[in-house]
C-alpha cells in the first residue's frame, strides 16, 4: 500500500487554473482507493474552505483530503500545552484550528504568539506580538515561507513577518509547516502509513522535497511550479522522480516502480512517458 501527500499550488493548480492531468490523477487514486492528502503551508483557510476551492475546480475531494499547516500547528500546541492560550497574527483557518484543539485566543499574557498568513496584518499587531514575546510568550510560526503567490504576483509571507519578529526580539521561532517533520509526520499518520509507504509530490525543493527526504518518504518533484530542472544541481538532496507535471504520473506505474526497488541509490533513468526523471533504485 502506498499513499500520497500532495502539494497544491504549482502541482494541482496555478492561481485559479487547474494544471492538466490533475483531475485524472486524483480520479485514479480514488478508483484505486489509494489514500492521499493535499498539503498546504497556507494557514488562512480551513480544510473545508480548501476542499470547496478544489471541488469548484472540478476535483472529487472532501475536507478529509486536506491537511493544512494551521491544523498541524494547532495539534502540535495542544500536545505541548493542552488548553493553552495564544495571541494570533493570522486569519480564519488558523483561528478555527486553534479553537478546535482547545486553545483560547487572547490579547494579553499568552502562552504562545502564533504567526500565520494574512492580508490584513498591520504593524500594530506586530508591535503587540513583540511585547508579548519579550515578556516570555513563545514564538511559533505556521511556516517560514518568505512569500506567497497571489493572482497579481506575490505578497510577503509568514516567514517575512516571523523574520522581523525574530530580529526585533532576538527569539528564534519554532516552525511547524513544511518542511518541518512535525507537519509531514502528522499528515503521514493521518494516512495511516509508514514513511516508506508515503510518496510526497511537490514543486518546491526547499519545502516539499526537503520535508519528504528528511522523513524518509519517496519524493516526486514536478516542474509545473517554482522549480526548474537546472535548479537541481544546487541542492545536496534529490527527489526520487522529477517530471514536467502531474500529467506525467500514473499511480499504477509508481506502485510498480517503488515496489520493486529495495536499496535506494540515485540514478538517472527514463521517466513516465518521454520525460527524464531522477530515480532511486
């Protein structure tokens, strides 16, 4: 049995447009009853919100197929300090996840300052957060992505705001989102699979692929997002497979390939269809 942890932006869609082959690949997984989750480092939306967006794009998925960094962060905090308190810089997805895991949102003396994405973040919030951190609140980031894509380009991401708070306070944030093992392990456990039964599909070497490599999962890089093939030489780690897009993937092919491999060693070989891939054998 193999299951999948699948990034969305750059893998399944770009902006409001589905990437060709995405619907067919997910349909194949559903038909084969292969477990899968969509992973996102965006904490703004709830899993139901994310599922609704995917459904409107034509995907046959539900909220149970979505795992967000907000969920991972809330579960981590609930395990560290049950029924704790948090001052939050973020939006609905993060607030909902924290409430669902027994956390109260406060504006003074919190256990944690939790930072996520937001379109309405202001300097007043950052100043309040800084004072709380200096007074002993622990700083937690939903992710360290420096920017996030928008319809018009990019805007500063969670990592940009966290970097400012770190510099001002001298306190290092603990980050839960990809590539942290906290998020990848939580998602893998939700699939009910071991690391070597889990395949991570993503478009970013620094988050998706690095997280999968660190967890001992199989990894597939798609070049339909932020990474180019010529970029691979800059990294000390490699994906198991590298393909142009999700349209070049087949569940049956991947199961046959990964099932027959024993000791992982890197080689260059033929890809799905006519595309070259990096493989472990």
